[in-house]
């Protein structure tokens, strides 16, 4: 959900929209040209209008479902670049696409609140990300031409959390949801804290990026070595006193809530999730440095009440958002022997949406699909963790950077 300094923008541009720089690719027609683009401001129940773009195929033979994504990072150009990368498999299948700047970000009206808490159900005038999603879907199915009244959502990181918020009280037209790397608990396992340990540069720079402006903003350090800069910062209180001056609510929350108190518990999905009414796929990466805890925890909580078999999970050999990279055959120097990201998009996610949004094709996958490194193959299980043929073992650090399943000798040297 958060990346170091300005890398959040570069991540989406370089990772999600990665394309060939060959002359052929540069001159090839953009698949987005086959769509009619419409921009609009959609009114929410409290009168705030949210900037939305939707794309309808120019040649359409029958009504199509809508694939919908919401984001705080700015939607301009996402579809045009994404048709050749992270959206390609869905474009090839045939959908209407819609994208939206969330409340208070970029071209949308209203006030932005980082991970806006769910509203009080007793207050009919209150709003949250769930009501904004509900109101938008309601408008889309009533106003976008040639749609079949069925909507699917997906998104990664913050955008994945927005998908989860849509599930708390879903619009009847929402028929499939694919949350990818949602955070579930910002103190115990995701993003700002890892098992309670505060990530200083991460929290500082991300809070500034999203809350100092309605667009992505980068804090201007006065030196290249930011590690040295943070050492000279001193106490955490200096950040607000010297630079933020009370303007960043998220930073103030970090300082005011150093322990796992009611504030962090109130934001955690453990206390928000309700039994699923929409088929939902959770996606995570074994080496996700930001939100590995989130999708596994969301799946685990929802599984407790999943009597209708709507809860699924996919975990592959990726870091944060790696499933959207072109091939995913490698992570650093580790070779997985196959294009894992392409496989996920083509063989798992695309058939998932086809089945639930177009009611065609058989979704015959088991509940859990994971990539087993070493064997370098996809495995399927009827539950996660698997109930059968699994032995839990402990792995220990050893000298010289080694790992071992054998318990170290407590009397041996420690290096």
C-alpha cells in the first residue's frame, strides 16, 4: 500500500504499465483506441462528486459487465497504459471498464481521510468508502451504455482495501471481487508497522505523499542520504514541530497511538468484516514486503463464516504487486521456470471474472491456489492451510548465512 518516498508513483507506472520499448511496440496501435472514453462527476449521497472515467468498446455485440477500480493515486492514463499490461487479459475477454479518484484525491471533491473508518450505520447521512462505492456502482449500472448490470472489482494494496470496503455492504450488482494485497491490520502486520515495529521513513513519507496535497507529493529532503536525515531528525515529535505543523492526521495518529490500542483495533479488518455475500478472491505474494499479512488474514477471518463457498485465496512468488508484472518468471536472481504473473492473470483471475460476471466457463479451481517454490509449480487445495499431507517444521538460522531444519546446538558458537 505504501512505498518509499516517491516510489509509489514509479511503482504503478513501471510495474503495472511496463511495456516493450521496441520500435514495433511503440508504433503498435493502443488497444484503448477501440474504446469510447467518457469522463463524468458522479454525485454521492451527501452531494460530493467523484471524478470517474469509463470506457465502452466501440464494437459491442451484447451487453457487457463492468470492471471497476477505485484509487487514491490518480486515474488519468491508467486504462490507456494498462490495456497492454495488467488489463490485457480482461480487455481481450471483453468488458466495460470504469476508474475513479476516491474522495478528496486528484479530481474528486470532498475531504480525503486515510483509510476512512466505516460509517455509523445509524447515521443515514454518514459516508465511507463503502457508500461511495455503492453509490458509484448504482450510477454506473443505470447510466453506462451497453452494460449487463453486473460489476466486478479488483485492486492492489490501498486499492485492494477499497475492494474490501465495498464488501461490507455490497451493491446488489457487485458480483465478483478480487482484493490484491489488502492491508488487514496496520499495527500487527501491514505497511506502517511490522509486528508493532514502526517503520519510520515509510510512515513519514507516505503520510506526506497522500495528505500534504490532493495529488501525490514528495517530501523534499535536503540531502541524498535520507538515513542520515532521519538520524538528525531526533525525536518523532520533531517531525510535526519542524515540518508537518499539524497538517497530517495520519502522522499524528502514529505519534499518539504507539501501542496496539482501540484506535488500531478499530481500523483492523478483524473487527469489520462480515460474512461474504459476493464471491471474493484474495491475492498475496510470498515476498510481499508491504501486505503479506493482509490478504491471508482477510481470508482467514472470512473463512470462519463462509458457508456458501465464496471465499478463495491465491498466493504466488511475488513481492508487492508482482502479479501485475509482465511475466513474473523471476524475482531477482531466483528463476521460477514459468511466467507466474501471466499465468495468474490468464489462468486464474480472467476465468474468475468470466465465470461470475458473464456466467460462462466453469470455475473448477479448489479454494486455495498457491505456487510452491523449489518444485516451481502451482498447487491447489480445498482449504488453507491445507488439512492433509502437510507437516509443520521449524527452520533455523545457522552460521555463514545458512538455514537448517536441525535445531542448533545451544552450546555451540554464536556468530
